[in-house]
DNA sequence: CTCCCGATAT
DNA sequence: ATATCAGGAG
C-alpha cells in the first residue's frame, strides 16, 4: 500500500480535476453536470453556461427551460437543470452567494451528494478529503485497496491506509490513472506502470 | 432497488 | 448493439 501511494504520487504529482472552472461555484456546477457524462462534453457545456450565467444569482434568476436548453446534450439534463436553479437559489438566499465549506451543508444542496461534496472541498478549498467516483471505486477494487462495495466504505479504507496529507493527491491520481490507463472497458495492463504490484482483481 | 437519459467508445 | 461516461434522489 505504501509503495502504491508513492507510485501514484510520482506518476500524478499534481492534484488535478479535468473539469474547467475558475471558482468554487463553477466547480460545483461542473461536478453536478459531470455525472454520467464525459468531462469533454461537460467542459463544452460549462463554457456556454458560465458565459450566459456567471454567478449564482444569474443562474438562480434564469428560466429553467433556458438552462435545460444549454445543457441538453448532457445526460439527465432535465434533473440537472432543475437542481442547478434550485441550488443557486439556496446559495443566494442562505449562503450570500458563496459555496459552503462543509460536507454537511454541501450534501443538503439539491444534486450534491457525498462524491461531489468531497471533490469540491478538496479541489476548491484544499480541505483533505477522498472523493469516491466511478474511477476510484473501480481502481480501489482492481488494486485490492478496498473490498467494500459502497463509496463510504471505500472512502474509509483509503483514509485508514493513506496519510492525510496525501489524501487529495492520491485519490486524484487514482482518477487520472483510471481515465488514462486503467479504463473500465479496456484496461491497458500491458502499458501500466503499476502492473507489477497490481493484483488485477476482476480484470479479464 | 429504480429512475434519470444524451453522447461516445468499443 | 450496448457499456460507459468525475452520481444522486426517492
């Protein structure tokens, strides 16, 4: 496990989110849109969305049909457009237009679950957290980091096994590795720098 | 557990 | 043709 952490840190030294954003609000919106949607498409959508509605106030006052039209090429756009408007209204009304900095407050927002909250806290505010998305879940399983099926269990296993100061760089490294090498459908084990220490659990 | 649900890779 | 894409709510 210690060796794995060092390798991930060396391979992906800089914590990175491949979603374009310039402030916590934009990251929050991008994360909500990115559910079951490629980051490439999310970035196309957010570019237009942020141009049209730059602030929580703008998005809160926007007609939901207009939001839906802009994000229509994204999966589950009907749900997401409603959530984005409702969430923006709450930010304006209860948080002075700012994005809150606690897991409890974030997960109360419509469309914001534990994964979105943890990634936002860590990448927008630098707060140590583990965001368990589809990549972290898959790699934690294949690499034998966690036997848990649910995200919270995986989150706890990683927190116990990795020093707190490495939480962010580790989970973001897993995500980058999952996107580039250890892909869901066709993992490139032959070209994988972790090949020699990976048990490849469940990999055909 | 089901529903949401467009684009893309395989 | 279908699995998958930075999931969450009911």
